[in-house]
């Protein structure tokens, strides 16, 4: 949930939207295309169902993620996808990811690979 009336600068506003351990990972996962809840949960090891649900709702309320429902017969299918605003946010986060790979993970780290501690 954002606190739009108290931002000090643009970075403060952006960090409010992506703050927390899981939101950036959710955005990064959705960069590949629409995903269902279970696919997101399996793709982000360690995130709980409750936290994922909460973060998806917050990202949806902020206009970053879209929750799309479709029916196949009587079965409801829900998928999450990035909105154009979410795509632009991921584009803004890409240089930060590059910086982290270069300076914190080392040269031998592959995208999607979890680094050892």
C-alpha cells in the first residue's frame, strides 16, 4: 500500500511500490509473461501463500499488476500479468539487477540462479 502524500522524492515513491523481500521477485517472474498463482508461488521459493496474495493485491492496487480471469467451461482461471506501468517499472529495475550481478553476485552468477551465501 502506498503513502502517496508523504513522498520525499521519486526514489522514495518507487521504493514504496516495490519495497519488501518479495515484490521485486514477483515483478521479475511476471516479466516472462502471465502466470497463475501456483506458478508464481513455485517460481519464488520461500514465499508463503499469504504474503504472495497480499503483495499481488498491493501491486494490483498500485496499477503494476493485472489480475485477469477467464472461464474454461465452469472452471475459473486467474492469471497475473504486468500492466504497461509494471513493464516500465521492470525496465527501470533492470539496471539495478545488473549492478547487483556485477558487484554483489560475482561474474559466475547466471540469471535465475540463487547465489550461495
